[in-house]
């Protein structure tokens, strides 16, 4: 894991998924985290977001996590209190890998397009109720676009805290493996997590 200290990870979205991903990557030894999110904490976040609490309501998510990381690790932190748009995709240039922790398909397609153009890997993650999914998207493949052509973006269930933590942990795991050069094991694969039935399934999207 010593190689991680020289790696830089950009996390887009610092809410439910992003908060747990930030926590886990900082503790495992990633050298630099770049946090991008223009949102502030609200009371509705308290059921699933790690740093949503009474004293952080109304405060910037990225600034709150930057303070948190100063208390638990020595990783370098760069914060951008803004949403990722076509005007600031240059932030991706600094990262070895990007992690998608956003909550809408439009933002995900922006991440996918920018990462492909810049030759960067990104880890996609999403949740609906007690179900979630993760996939590693490489710049030379079309895994993300192939899957999302047929996906309904409408969330049907309230997200539960343990689903957020589980999916975020798998995102962090996939990102670490990719940073260590083991990305081929995830190429073209979609990881499905169903916590109602308690199972994990891997689908080969290349088939």
C-alpha cells in the first residue's frame, strides 16, 4: 500500500457515497484527495451522510471534510466548493483516478466524457434503497455508455445508511486496486450489490 502515498484521487460529490470514500481512502494512505462539491449539509442528509450533524448544517461539504481529514490523516487535501461542469473539468488532469459519487446521470455522463477525453480511469457508483452498483470505467472502453443507455435514472426507494457505506467501500476498494495496477480484473464488469437479499453479483458487460 506504500504506492498509494504518491497517488492523487479526485472525488466528485461529497455527500453519502463521497463521505465514506473520503474517509476510507484517507485512512488507507492515499497521498492526495481532491474534493469537488458545491453543496452544503442539510438536515435531510443526516440519515446517510457521514459528516452531516447539527454543527455542520449549512456548512460546505468539502470544507467540512477537509477539516475532518486534518484530524485523522496526513494526506494532502485540495477542495473546490463547486459542482463539476464543462468549465472546470481541468481538475481531472491532476488525478490518477476519478471517483463518481454524484446522484444524477447527467453529472455521470459529464464525468465519463471528460475522463475519456483526458485518458483517466473513473469508478462509478450509485445507490437506490438497499441496492447499489459499482464499475471501473477505463478510457479505452465504453462500459459506462453501454450500460447507461438503457437505465432509468429515477430513484424508487429511500437510501439507507448501510447501503451507502457498503457501496462506498466497494468503490474505494476498486479504486485502490486500480491505483495499484490491478484494473484489468474489473474491465467490463458491473458489480451489483443487493443488501435486501444480501448478495453481490458481477455482470460481464462485454458479453
